[in-house]
C-alpha cells in the first residue's frame, strides 16, 4: 500500500500532460524528486524507443557545446529525430524574422522545441506563443533549468540526499544563470549557501532577497582558500563569462580571481564533490581532475539522463511508462 506521501506524489504526476520546462521555480519538491527518479531510470537504461516517431527541434541562438549535444543525444537515444540550428546566422532571423514567427513556424515541424537564447525571458515568451512544449536551454543570465536538474541529480547521487547541505557557489554569481536556477530549486531542501565572489560579480540582490523570502540561509565571502571551503558538501565552481561583459577591462580584472587547485583540498570533507557547469577556463587547475573530489566530468554525463527525463516530462510520459517500457535497447 502506498504511503500518504507517495499517494500525493503519484496523484500529482501519474497522468502527466504535455508541458513546458522553462523555469525550475515552477517545480514542487515532489516533482523534482519525481524527475530525478526518472533520470535514474534512464541512467540504468538510456537507450530506448520511447520517442520513436517524434521530432525534437533544437534552436540555439547562442553558442553551446554540452547543452546542445546532450539534448540531441538524449533525443537520439530515445528514438526521436532532431532538426534545428546551432547558429542563428543560418536562420531567417538574419532576414528580420521575429522570434514569434520562428517559434510558430518550427512548431509546424516538431513535437517539442529546445531553445537557448541570449535574451532573458525569451523562453517564457516562446512558451506563451508556441502550441508545443518549450524547453529552456538557457536564457541570457536568467535561468538554465535543464542544467539545474542535472546538478540536482549529481548532488543527490553524490550526497545521497538534497536536504540540509552546505553548498558553496564560487565565481561569477552575477551573470551565472546556473547558480540562479540552483538557488530557486534548492528552496525545498533547506540548504545553507555560501556565496564566494568578488564584489563585481556578487550574487544579485534579487536572489539574496529570494533567499530571505524563502528562509534559505546564506553567507557571503570574498576570500577563497582552504579554510573558507573546509565545510563544503558541494563546491560549485563557475566560469567568469566574458560574453556577458560590455567592458572588457572589467572582465580582465576579475577573470582569474578565484582558481581552485589541488593544494586547496587538504581540509575538505570526505563527501565533498566539485561541480562545474563547464566549459572551464582557468578556474579549476588541471591537477584537480584526478582528485576523488572532482565530479564535473561525471556531472556532464548526468546531463544525458536528466534531459531524457525532461523530454519525457514535456511529452507527457510518466515514471510508470518508463518503468514499464518494453523498447529498451541493451
């Protein structure tokens, strides 16, 4: 017999309909854990034909490697076909076509659209005009919900829980959409955040206010050394994003301000794992790569399973559908 909590979980989700995946803020604790359970099923059996006959459109108005390739791989491993572009210069936007018209046209050809855009709120706008589900693959410095889901999956896998963790966010907290998404998702799990950044790249006031409104504990640091990070469960490094700076002199001032090297790991907890959304530039030295605390390569691999879960969620498949799937390809 299902417990009350499980009954609530399955009553919410067992008959899912097609829906968007634009922001992690829309997801309840139950939905997040449900999606992580989906991701776990896909890690056990990633190759299936659940989406055979479906078409996925990937519209990347901004450069990407891991996000675009992992979404395309997730679609292919689930049996879908992929269309789209990786450079807006090859699309009709160069002729003046509006985002609305692009979305409406592509909706004629696909069952779901994955979109990365340089303008904050572009994915939300697309979801309001599109007749098919929209997946936000990053919108400006705003949100990156699919990265957030794979981050949550990585944290859960390495820590065995999402609850009551010390999470250190380091580097570009002003423009880093991955850390902004992580804050909103973790509101359900009672974390303590440590914001480690120079004043030029400090966490924006709106996210600190968000933490206060949701009783999320946080501490701010400008120092970055072995003493500061000694109590971390998760050390989340970020790249200083050159493309977000209008003044390159400002970028040069802060680009190498925090660099993690192996010598800084002498006092960390045994369970601590280092995450990074990648790509890295100089913020993690290569001597960290073979340290047992390093997890960023495995984290990127987890993106495949998380994005398979996202496609299933958006196209109305349930955890029960996935567990009962007979199309697994070994």
